[in-house]
């Protein structure tokens, strides 16, 4: 990993434990698989959502006059925690903080270190808040601890070749009776009108549906995660032992997956491949050559399927 900010996956387990490692108490993320307000309302209390989408590289993204939806609230940039994005690959953590830093202390315990950072940066203009964020060793260190290990490529040093699709995170959260879109690439917070905590699931889904409708019908690479209260706390409050067991199991799975992200398995894969080759050679009777030809045939089949639009592999989105 580099000394800068590395890309992290849009994954509820990653973002939940990123929060935990920053010292935040009793908060987690839940991935939403549908744009139905009821699905979001079921997670009450919901502090906000972060949305990942393909960054448009063929049309202007920002405008100083008017956003594509909603309206700029320039006065809010001074009284809310809104930071300009000043560095690549930090937009996921910045979106997370845009929700977190705008919650009241009675709602969320963000911990001593983040509270000190919040108090220090609130006195700064948005562009300096972004600089303070990019230079925070605590936040950068926790962020980078969830970057996927790669023994081959430093993602910050890509040069030449075919341009890859870029993705970006933004935050939506209700603050003081208004639904705000907080995007560090925009010049100010974007107001989407009046919105109470109870109205938030319906109002934010309407905004997201309008946003998605601006893309081609073939574009499906979106991801939506909600920042909510720790579901284990809710389970204990209502005495639901099955829900508690399910949530505890989910946490263990997330921990295991996050541990895997910190390691590369090139050496392991090489040892397995060497063992399989030795086994095929010992079998004799052309077993090794037959194995190679079968693998080539399967590869050709996957390539043909992909050319015909049949897919063949998952698309991984990072921001």
C-alpha cells in the first residue's frame, strides 16, 4: 500500500469496522438491495445513506450555478460539517464522515478522537476541512487498513492503457429538517427540500431514483448502504434472540472477510498449482495435457459468452 489513500470496497462489513476502528460506538452499515422506502424504514433509526455510482467522465459533473437536482445551500456549508474532497480515493470515508459528523451527540457516540477532529475542523472553511481530513493520520491509517492487498499493482500509479471506469461516493442525511446531499466534489451542500427523520426513507429514495434515471438503462453499477444503529442493540432491546444470533454471526463473517482483504494469496495459489501439476504428471497417460486442454476450452467458452453479453464475471466497484 502507498503512503496516500487507497481504494476501499463498497461493503457493509468494511464500513462498519472502519467506524469501529475510528472509535464510533453502536453504529453499523447495512447494504440495501432494493430502492423500496420500506426496506430502509425497517432499519430505523437511520442516520443517513451513502451512495456509490459511476462517475460521469463524458459530461461536466459540477456546476457553480445549479446542481442537476436540488439547490445549493451555500450558507449550510459553514454551519454543517461539509468538506471539499481534496484527494483521490478518500470519497468513501469522506461520505461516511459526512453523515457521522452531522449527527447529534445524543444520537451517536463518535468517540473522543473524532469529536476532537470535528470540533477543530468545524471552525475551518470546507476546503480546509478537506485538507485536514486528507492529512489526518488516524483517519487515513484506518481507511488504508481496509484496502485490498495487491502484490502486483499500486493503484495510485496507473499509467497509460485503457481508461477504467471511476466510481464516487456521496452522502444523504436529514439535518435540521432538511434533506442534504453532501458531495465533496460539489461547491456546497445540496438541499433536496424539507425532510424529517420519519420522512427520510421516502424522500431519499425519490432523490436516488431520479439520479439513477439519468443513466442509461444498461447501467446497473450502483450501491447503496445505510448508516444505522447497531442492529444487535435493537435485538437486545426487543428481546429477539434469533435476530441477535443472526447479527452476531454477520459480524463474525465480516471480521473474517476483512482479515482476508489484508492478505494476498499468491504464494498459496502457487503452491496449490504446483501440487496439482505434480499430481497430474504422476497420473501419466496424458493426464496433464488433457487437463491443460480442458482448461483452455473452458476459458474460450467464458470469453465467447462474455462477447455475446452473457457476463461471466462480477464487476467490483470501489471508490
